[in-house]
C-alpha cells in the first residue's frame, strides 16, 4: 500500500510542479484581473463535476466493487464489469455535458452570483465554461480507467495523467494566445484537449495491463444498479472538500474584485502537499483496505489505517506549519512578477495561511473515508459531509465581511476539521479504527516536532529575514531552517524512522494482481 502511495505521490508531485509553472505564467500574464477571475470560475464548474462524479463519488463506489470482483472472480469478470460501467458512464456523461453546454448561464448565476452585475465578465465566464465543459466527459472516463488500474495495483499511469493537463495548458497558453481574443480562451482550449489526451493515455495503459474494454449497449445490470446506489450518497460524502471550495468561490465573487483569483492561487499552493500526500495515501489505501476486508483480514485493515494516518501526519504537519508561518514568502517567490504585485502576494499569503491550518485534517479526511467506502458505507460520509458543507457556508457568511478573502479559506479549514473529527469518532465507535501502540507513541512526538519547527520559523522571520519582498536565497534559508528543525527534532524524539522510508524506496515494483 505504501509503495502505491509513493508512486502516486511522485507523479502527483511532477504534476503539481508543472501546475505551478502554469500558474506562474497565468499570474504573470493575467494577474488577478477580470480575465483571470472569469477563467478560474469557468474552470471550477467542470472541475467540480469531475471531482464529484468522476474522482469522488464514482471512485468511492467503483474501486471497492471492482477490487472485490478482481480478487474473488478474476480479471475476466472485472473487465466485464468495467465494460458495463463504461457504457453507462458514456451515456450518462454525454447527457450531463449536453445539459451543461445549454444551461451554462444559469449554472454561473449560482456559482458566480457576483459576476451578474458585470456583463462583460459574466459573458466571458460563460464562453470559457462552454469551451471547457467537454473536459468533464473525457476526464470522468479517465477516472473509470484509473479505477480499473488502481484495483490491479497499477498506479503510475493514472497518477501521471494529470501531468498532461498542465503540459497542454502551458502549450496552448504560449502557442495559441496570439490567435484568440485573450489568453483565457487559449487556456480553455488547452484544458479540453488535455482531457482527450488523458483518456487515451489510460486506455493505452489498461491495454498494457491486459484489460481491453469494449463498449456494449448500456444496461442497468444488477452490479451497475448497486454501483449507482453506492454512488448517490457519495456525491457529497466523497466530494465535500470540493463543495466547500465551491462555496468559497461563490463567496469570493461577492467580495472585492480579484478575490476569486487570490483564493485560487492560495488554494493551488495548498493543494500541492494535499495532493502529493493526502490524495496519494487515500488512492492507495482504498483498494488495500477493500482487499483486506474481502479476505476478512480486519487486523491488517486496521494496521493499514494506522500507518496511513501516521504517514500523512508526518508529512502534512511541516507543510501546514511552513505554509501558515511563511505564506507571504511563498507567494513572493512563486508569483510576484508581471501583473502579480507584492500587495497581491500579501493578500494571497494570508489566505494561504488560513487554508494551510486545515491541511492535516484535509489529508485525514482522505485517509479516513476509505474506512467507510471499503465496507460499502457511503451514507455515513454523506451525512457528515452535508453537515460540514452547511457549517462551511455559515462560517463563510460570518467571516466574509470582516476577513475578506481570508474568510472562505478559514471556513474551509474549520469545516474540514469538523469532518475529520466526526469520521474518526464514528470509525472508532464502530470498532473499525483505534490508534495502535506505535501510533500512540509517534503522534504526540510528531506534534512536538511540529511545534519546534514553528518556533524556528518565527525566530527566522523576526531576527534574520529583512522586511520587504522575499528573495529566493532568503526563502531557501527559511526552508532549510524549518526542515532542519522538524527533521532533526523528529529524529531525536524518534517521531519517525528514516529507515522505513529507505526500505520503501528499495522495494521492487509490485507484481500485477493474479487473475
């Protein structure tokens, strides 16, 4: 399981690095102006549907189902189930895409109510959304093939696919902008073409794995009916973080101009450790726990959850502390150039600090939800998710005026903390999770190492770094100080064992699942 998480994490890291290159270009060319606001809102709509219907609800129901079939009935039966799901998904996604194209203006009245008073910005957002909406169709089918490969313990291709999103976005922005009314149109076309490229990559990877999926006539077979029943509650349960971010965007359109872009840049930085650590761990954990439960290995499932929890805490704590304490410095180094000013960096840095406070709990939600999904329970995360969304909305309304763009970020972090706490409590009460001896020993020590790191960073900012824009050497010095403080204290406190990571890196690639 940890090897799979490492594979996903490395490819996700590559994607995030390219994503930063893309965002740096967008910030330099568009800054936080009206085109940037319109593009980010337009991108949010297909991304919301993708993460709810594709990566979220679909994966939560599909991966445990196909994993169980694969390990109990073999590859042929799993391929048959994947074919049935593909046929239904093509029919369903085609309808959603057509409806999205038709009703785009009405959807944006909901997602971006603040744009309705600016006709030019609203019309631009409508045009860009219609260009990008077909991305939903292609990338949700990509999620299906990713689920097939993940169930077979093949994580590389699925994790590498998002790299193409950034490659095509950068290429179209640099190569097509001169031929379009503004760079937002070029970016939008790059998004849609990247969806097609990702789908073909995953089809190729599935064929290499011995899975050749044909597309039969769509039929609601008993297995497909079960899949849809499990998907329905998972639409909110697995996608609560995305719903929370969407609420942030809605509130952002009601705040001063540029707030949508400020929140976007802050969230993008925050998503780097979340994607590399939390999403990677959750992706690898779900099929692992499902396999243990199918084989009635409850002890192994519990051990997998404990090790995943330790791992995400060990890696997200320093990221959360670093981004919270040095949010402005991060924004200075990444984005201050061209149309992106130092004042904008200060605003985005404050929002980043608020997002980063919730980074460990964001990742814990990713780790804890497989404990429910692997047992076929998507209803409980749904109920908790609904409560978290309502809480997020209430806090957004409470914070939006006094805190401006910091308010949505802080509300998202606090509602995610509520989500993780309730998930953890219910898993424990049902007997599906408890901290084992190793976790009880390591977690408090990790927290202490994090406190030492925070103190070191504060001292560096107050006594060493000059005021004003942070240079790259100064930022590297700050990063080194934080890394030494956390890593050194963690080793001295025996909060983590570097030999375990070394052993993980030396393991051979796992063999394909037996058929």
